[in-house]
């Protein structure tokens, strides 16, 4: 059974860091791309980070670039989102997702357009709250 489970969310103060985990089961994470998305209260879900395992390229939206970093641990079949210098506007439920059909993913285009076609397998999310 294919499953993604996020963890690591919590309450932090502005300027602090968190590392989110996305544990995969039922498939090999290294063979597929990983997207990290977030949905703030009252807003639509948006994609902020995308990592294509096939070429090792990561792309980020402007609002997280320089602060967020995607990585993976092959042995643990887990992806991570390191979030530094968190701000109140980063408060959201964070989700990871993958495209099980392909190993390569056009992350740069997806980040630029906000369209992440094919990323159909999602976790249930983890809440990040950043206080001023």
C-alpha cells in the first residue's frame, strides 16, 4: 500500500527552524519526485518546493527560496523539508506528495506555474504554526 506520512510540525517562534519528514512506504521514494505543499488557513493549497530525484534538481517558490531545503534519505525512504527563519506567514498545514508514474519531474515549470500535474499521491499533512 502506497503511503506518505508527514511529521515534524509544531509551534515555533518567528526566526526558528523546523524539519518536516515525509516517510514513504509501499514504493521507493528515490525513484520519484517529491513536492512539498502548504495550505494556510482560508487559502488554497500552494506548492513551494519540488525535488526531482532523477536529476537531483530542487526548485523553490520565491517565498521560501533561501529558507527551505528539500532532501532525501534513501536508507530511511524519507524526504525532508528543512525550514529556517520561519515567519508567521509560513503558518500552514504542510503536505508532501509524489508522482508515482515517473521518476523525472519538471519541477522548475511546476514551481513557476503552480501546476503540479501528476502529483496524485498525498500525505495527510502536518501543522506548522509560527508565532510572532
